[in-house]
C-alpha cells in the first residue's frame, strides 16, 4: 500500500457533556496538528498517490471551516461532543467528499482510503480511517 501524508493545524474552542470529561466539560481551547494520509494499492499514471499540492490545499480548505471557531456554536455540532475522534471523522469524511467531487484531481479517484490523525500534544493523538 502506498501513502502520502499532508499536515496542517487548527485551533478550536469547545466543551463536553458528561462526567467522563472532568474539567473539559467547561469551555476550553484545543490546538490540533492534523495529518491526512491518502492510500492506494497502485500508483497512478504519474507514479504518485495523490497530488500533494492539491491534497494540502484541500486539507487547508476543510480545516478553514473549523479553525478559530467555538464548535459549541456551530449548528452542525449542536448537542454533539466534538471529541478528537469525532473531529477526525468529520475531517476524513469531508476530504472523501472532495475526492469524489474531483477536487484532488483525476488521479485521486484511484485512492482506496483516507486516514486523519489529530495530534493533541506530543503524547496523545486520535484518528479515523475510512475506505473510499
């Protein structure tokens, strides 16, 4: 399996519901380093997995919609605990939609999967992997 990973970051504010979250139930900020990995079994006609420039650009576009936002105020997330795992899925699904729409180039239609990892710190991260 071949892969290409691109990286960006987001800064958000949010709060959680549930005792399991302890002090994170209060509004707090989070900065995530976001890695998006694109996978395929065979390279495309240009011997690449995906156009790195387009992948970087589209990851940035997906993250721009979340960056510097209080996620508690985003109607789409009303009543949802926007955990790191959940946000990884949201980002992966949005990237998959862009692949299907052709926004990562024709060669990206041969991708077999995307995984997104949100790094909370140097010791903790969470992610989501999906097929295309």
